[in-house]
C-alpha cells in the first residue's frame, strides 16, 4: 500500500476514511497534498472492495485551503484540470461523504461543494478569505452555487472572511446536510456509509453520475443524459439480481464495481 505524507487512508468493511493530516497547519493544502490527493482518490475508485469514502480532517480544523508557505503547483502553469483535490475533480463516481470536523475555508470549501453528502460538527465554521489577501474568489463559490442560494454565495465571497457561517447557518442555507455534536460526527458518517454500501455499486455509480452531470446541463439535456444511464443500468446483471433477491427475501449478491464504462 502506498504511504502518504499528508493523508491518512484507512478502509474497514468497504468504508474508506481519507483524513487530511496536517493538523499543525490546519490541514492546509500544500504541494505534497496536491500530489497525494489524486493518488488517494484513484486508489479508492479502482479498489473493488472500497464502496464508500468519508473525507475528514485531523485536529481542530477540516481544511483552511492552500498553504501560502508551500503553494500547490507553485512552479507550474495551472489550469482548471490541474486542480484535483476532490472526488468530483478526479471523476470518482463512488459515493463520498464529507465529515467537516472544524473550520473550513478557502480551498477547503472545494470538498464541501463536491461531496455527495456533507455532515458538519456543530462548532464548524465556513468562510472564504480570498479577496482579503488580494485573490479572486471564483472556483469555490461557483461550485457552492449548486448547493446554496446565489446571494449567500456572493456574500460569502465578497465579505472575505469578515463574517463566518456557523454550522447551523450553513445547514439552513443548504451548504451542509446535517449538523452533529463533534463526538457523533464520524459515527454518523459511518452509519450513512453503511446504509449506502448495501446497494448495487453500478446503480450507485450511475445515479451519482447522472445527478452531478445534470448540474451542468439544461433540464432537457439532463433528462436525456439521465435516460442513457438508465438504459445502461438496465443491461447490467445487478438489475435481475436485485429483483430476484427481493422476491427471495435475501441479500443481493452485487457485481463488483467497474470504474470505467461511463455513459
């Protein structure tokens, strides 16, 4: 198994926990983490035993964005395809839960925007300091606008961290999906992961892919693309197995996950 300097990667019964592990820097994204995150996501996607991932942080913070002392890709020309920190940025179609254990800001908001389910500890805070240090606040707000009202996203971007969203306010605005006591956060994430991993890997993949793709399309095109995912799944052996298992009142024996075969 590969060793990581900035991450912890652990799997138990099909549930992978990827922990951002730079607590001394509040899990800021540096040049090493920038290289290691795509490797961890590819490992998760390609492992047939890995069914659901939880992304979280170590220490008091979740992730405070790019480390200004060791910027990701600082010696390279960066374009949009070079940013590959999250599951979606790596085109990972297995389910991913974010467990936000503390402060999340700047580039750390990518994980909030791109995870399928977002849980937060009740003391977590959210803010975007880009403009406060002379940077344009662009990528994270654009992605967060898929979850939150436009006015709330603009306010987050333009106040530059002068105001911080509490976990409760983030829940009200749709940035997060559930708020929990800190000692319940990871237990709840594992509970949800265990519920998800019962189901057909191919059905989960196509469901997630269709829903996220729809965020980039108009309604008619999204429905047409979604129908292609339905047709592809109908040809998969898990459909007949699921029906037979239901009739026989037994657990289904699903086919292993296949990372390729996109519609």
